[in-house]
């Protein structure tokens, strides 16, 4: 008799499994995929969508279509809890889904603790599809007057959002919105100083204001309240203060890492429950902490597929090797990027072209399954 495989999320780490879903259904297994949207948006191209380099269809994968095409069931809902003993996943709608084997690619979310209920237009950098809504809002604001946009956070997401807002203004007829980045540390903290310098140069040359060592206390209808006691106005605010794993695992009293991600072993398998696996931003890789970057989800793809196959059909599990240095390229809009790997760092149009080629090849590979 076949078993029931349930996938929570259709993100990067599940792409190979989704592409080969038929290998499970063809031998009698039942497969259910739970996701909040019929599509999965590729986060690496999200800022480019905001800046109109890409259209929404360029950066998304038709999850529901691919699942149904291969004999699986897609449930558009949000998983809010797991009962590992009863082997059930609870949905926001209230309906539980039983499983024999589960795999979690529930993603991450941007903390909004500093945002009050009466805040104005606030957008988080995730989920990616909200950037399309933000684009529409920015266009509306630019049409009537000068607009002031605040970005809270100083990492790669904040930097790419700033650059692509500038590009959006250029596309809309040379508008120059006032863009302010507020970060409690320095811009691109955690990256080599040359990355910081290159990003700083590109953004400041465009008139983007970068407020370093400037922590934000709270955000409300009055604007951005800084810990210095100053309040800065803003017509629109982006939250880019880093991401935290989905809270589903901590809420389910499962073993988690320091960041709240599902604690997994070298097989991407829960350290507590042998029939639960996971990948991407929602896990804590117990052998060694991993950065929250998409490259690891991509590298986890074939291992997750192999281990889910072993869990369903029997066989040995495959260990995940995170690999060594990885390539980082940041899209700063205007056809420019900043590239970094090992000791090499440079900026310019070539950097963006490399990123564009890699990203488009990646998403088209999976769109071809559709």
C-alpha cells in the first residue's frame, strides 16, 4: 500500500521534488502539497520585479499546476502546527492533514514587532509577491508628488530594494524619490568591507540616503521613530530587518535551533522525528549553522528528494554537504550589480549580467516542467 507524503511549502528546497513528483505517484504513493499561493516566487529576482526588470510571470513557478499535472493534491492554505506523534499537520482553515512522511520548506518571515497597528503603508520584503503591490503603490505616490520612502534594515534585501526603487523612478520618467535606509549597524554588515564600499558608492551616487548606526525604535502613523528621539516622516516603508524561520516548529514544541528553525541532522531529517525532513530558511542545520541564503536551499534540493524517496520506498539516506564558498551577486538596479566570491569583489554591469543569466536559467529550468 502506498504512503502519504506531505510537503509544506513549494519553495527552492522542494523544486527538484516537485519536478519529480510523478516518481512517487506513479508507484502508488499519495502526495499533498500545502502552500499559501498557487505560485512560488523566486526571491533572488524579487527586487528586479519591483524595479520592473522582470514581470511577475518571469520569476514565478506554477506550483498548483505542476502538482496537479503529476497526480498530486495541492491545498492552498497555511500550515500552522504539526503533531508529530499523531502525524498530522494543522492548517489555518482548521482542517488537519495526516501524513506518513513530511517535508518542510515553510520559508521565513520578516519580524514586525516594531510596527504598530496604526502604521501607514508598510511592506515586508517577504512574501515576494507583495513587492508587486508595493510597486503599484510607489507608482501611485510618484504620480502626484515627491515621495519619501524609508527602508528599515541594512542588509542585502534593503540594499537591493533601494537600488530598484531608484530604477523604478527612472522608468517612470526620471522621478527621484527620496529613499532613506536606516540600519542599526553599517550597510551590508557581515559582508566584507569591499562589498560595503561598492554598495555604498552605487547607492549614494544616486542620492540615496544611508543612515548607519541609526536604530529604529518603532514605526507608526507618524513615521519612523529613532532611538535618538527623532521622528522621520515616510510615505511608504519597507521592512528588511532580516528573516526568522517559520514559527510553526516552536509552536508545535518540536526541537528547534537558536533561531527557531526545525533542527535537522546531516540527512536534513528532524533530530527527533525520522519521518520529518526539511530544507531552506525554515531549518537549523545542526552539524553547522548555515547562512540564510538561497544557495543552500538549491544545494539541498537533490538530497531532500533522495531522502524522501528513501523514506517512502526504503533505502539508505544521503548526507547533505553544504559545500564551500558560494557566489553572491546583488542587483542594485540600473543594470548594475555587486559580485563577491572568496577574495573577488567587483561592481558594474557585468556583475548584473552574470546574476541575470544565472537567475533566469534557474527559474526557466523549473518553469519548463509546467
